[in-house]
C-alpha cells in the first residue's frame, strides 16, 4: 500500500482514494486481521462519533467511495 506506482502520494491520508489494493489477501493467504478489524474498526468509529464535539465539517458533501453503507453496531 506504499507503492507510489500504485498510489499517488502513498504516505498522505486520502479518504477519497480508490480502493485498488487487496488489503487482506486472498484464499489461503487471507489475513486473520480481516475478521478482527470488522469488529474493532466499527467500534472505534462509533466511539469517536459518540464524542460530544464531533460533527461533520461544514461545506463538505461526502459521497462515499463505492463501498456498501452499513449501520454501526450500538
């Protein structure tokens, strides 16, 4: 994921970047972290969104990146 040939500016955070990388591997080489992250990332984001002063940036209209929208667990 740090290959500049595949990702322009690989060290810069860009939430609109196309997901063209196989982050969790495939078949026999699948990463077990995939299953851990399915729970921990959504819990992490939900905890941040529950903070009192967290709100959407004004003037931004996020359209998403093509991934399926799912509700976060409560």
